[in-house]
């Protein structure tokens, strides 16, 4: 009778039943907070996620850059007006696509690196953290993705902004002349200010986007479609763009000054701008920036999610085949 009693206890123990229900509840909860593209719990495949992130990120970055480059040019000229004056302070509207080809050559790998790092990092952290800390996972993954991409983004941004302000006429000439006049470090002018702007920007934007998607997905009890992803991306981009405008102004001033010594660093740049132009100068270009990043967020996340879904639908079905065997 002893063994029989033990067998009955193991199968119908209230504790075992409770543990099983709690396990199922935790799995269901975790699925709701898993990731922007996971509808169910799946094995973690680092290289597949990395590859798909590279493709999706590169595609989204190129589409956004091409569509919104003129707005970015106007924003840059507004912010850099103190450094490069055009026509007595008026913004020149010619050459709004100046430097686009060279910029795409940098945006493509930079966006690919960012999403390629962000996606596997995010999914790994979401598996490690409890669901109530999903925002921390998104913030951390966004910052790490931005840090990795900055190695390509900064030289691209330096060349782009020098061309947008009329200092050079072609990307190859810009790279050659900057390197010869200012050394290799000239291509990374304003690197610290770039990180000061972009790491918080990337972390905040992707965190807002992911958290809004999670909340919407839980409320709607279904996956989001492309227009919904685009609307959420636009909102996240516009809010983050407005918050980080002062950091963007500082970054622009330091990058476009070249070998000049008008500003001796981030702190001196802030003090000089406030002293000579007033605090409002730190918000220069906020309108074009919010418009640009809001629309850009809509396009970027719409293309990103669409490309990720396209790639996911074309994954090999070896797991299904192995199940049948």
C-alpha cells in the first residue's frame, strides 16, 4: 500500500498541481512580453536572429534615409547656422540631397549593425529578466546596439553634415580632405557628443516603441499589423526626437566646426551657445527634427517589422520536418 499511496500523491498532489498551473501562467505571461516579432516561445537562435536583424535593419535604414534626407539637410543647416552662414543667415534650399549617396553607403551597414546587435541582445535579455523588467531589457539592448553602430555612424554623420553645410561637394573628397587636414580623428569629430545624443536616443526610442507594442498587443490580444507598427513608431520617434534636440544641436556644432577651435568640448559648446545665442538656441531645428524622426520612425519600424515578417515566413522548415519524423 505504501508505493501505491506515493504514486497517487505524485500525480494528484495539490502542490504539484499548483506548480504546474504557475508554470503555465508564467509561460503565458512571458509570451505577452517576449519581443516585437515573437508570437510564441521559440528556441533562441543567435545567428538567425543576427542575420535577419542585419537584413531588416539595413533595408529600413536605407528607405528612411532616402525618403527624408531633405528634411535632415534643412535641420542640419538650421542648427549649424552659427558656424556656416549662408546668405546673411538665410537657409539655402539648394542641394537638399547633397551627400545622399555617400550617406547611404554608411547608413546601410550602420543600421544593419544596430538591429543585428539589438535583436539578439533584446531577446536574450527578455529571457533572463522577469516580464516587469522588460523595459530595462529594451533600454539596454538599444544602448548596446547604438554603441556598436556608432563606429560606422559617426564618420558617416561627419561627412554628411559637412556636405550638407556646403563644405564639400562629394563624399570621397570629404573623407580624403578631412583625413588629410584633421587626421583620422577628424572623421570621429564630436564622437562623445554623438554618443551623448544617440545612446539615450536609441535606448529611449526603442524602449517606448517596444513597450507601446507590448501594451497594444496585450489589449488587442493579437499581433499588430504594419499600419499600427508605423503609428507607434512615429509616436516613439517624435517624442524621443523632441527630448534629445539639445543634444543634437551640440553634436552638430562640434561635428561641423572641423579643425576650428570655436568649441573646446561639450561643456564649452553648451556654455558658448547659451551665452552668445541664448538657451533657445539649444532647441534650434526642433520642428524639422521632430517631423523628420516622427515620419522616419513610422517608415523605419514599418519596413523593419515587414522585412522581419517576410524573412520569418521564408525560414527553413527543418523543425517541422524533425517533428514529423
